C-alpha cells in the first residue's frame, strides 16, 4: 500500500498503476463494510434499548441463505 498517498486528491488517481487502484478499491470496500457493520450494531443496540424500555424483547436473526445458483466470481483480467 506504499503506492497510495492517503491525502492525495482524486485527480491523482489517474497516475496510480492498476495494482495501486486495486489496492485502493479493496481498502475502500473494507472500510465501507466495517462502517456498515458498526452502523448495524448501533441500530440494533438502539432498537433493543427502546424495546426494553417498553417491556419488549427483540430477537434479530440472520436472513436465510438465498436459494439458487451462487453468483459468479468476478474475474480480474
């Protein structure tokens, strides 16, 4: 990740080599997933707190796995 300057302006993306862009995209996806996970945890905690304040219990289950053919793997060519 030495190739990427974290404070570089968006215009400098044109100068990045392909591998640098892939690293940037992977890092951005990872950060977005972590933020989404944290928002979900906070929302769930708030829902449980509100439910408890009204004498209710809330259980959140993971959705069932979708049936059917699995998605195709992205090929990086």
